[in-house]
C-alpha cells in the first residue's frame, strides 16, 4: 500500500461558500470524502489535512517526507508566494503533484506563477473538485512506478 498526504492551504476550509462561481459548491469535506473513496479503491493510505498557516503547511510536507509518502498539494495562495514551501517540497524529497480547482492561468496574472511547480512532478489545474481525483491517480501512478523500479 502506498501513502499519499493530501495537503490543503489557506482558505480552502471556506470551499462551498467562498466565491462559488470560481471554486464551485463542493466543500472541502465533500472533496475529502470523494478522495477517500477513490483512495480506498486504489489501495492508498490517505492523510488529508488543511491549514491556513504557512509554517504548518511546511511541517505537513516535512512529515510526509519523513513517512515516505507522496504529496498531493493545493497550496492555494501560497502557491504563488511561498519559497519556504518550495524549499520544503524539495528538501523533504517528496514526490509531489500540485493541484488547483480553478484554471489559474485564466485568472489574475499574479496567479500565473507557481513557486512550487518547479519542484513538483506535475500540475493539474481547472477541473474543479475532479482535479483532486486526477492528481491522486497521477501521483499513485508515479509512486507505484518508483516502487517497481526500486525493486
């Protein structure tokens, strides 16, 4: 069984009420339930966490690295500003996939730059809550491939 930590950044706890025209009506609890169901079908041990604090998100990444888990990360606004988060992903040696509900490239220009994308295996953006499922599938594929090549 592989382990994946799904980490969520600031304001994602407000999903379902925050700008539903951009982020949709699903709550973070809805997304978690859907992802847990998918993880169970894929034989993935899923840890799901959210924080509004940059340092805590950094700690979550480091904990995932120490546990040998992959990271599915929606860093929200920290995507565009956090060098500390970028350094944590790289330093912890995690395989990470960056995800976003909205298509960040169709939004404000400041959202077009990701500080964490260069240290992630890939980026999935614009599919609403389904971005999490696509990201989980992609990350599981990557991690299973790494396990096979290590054998």
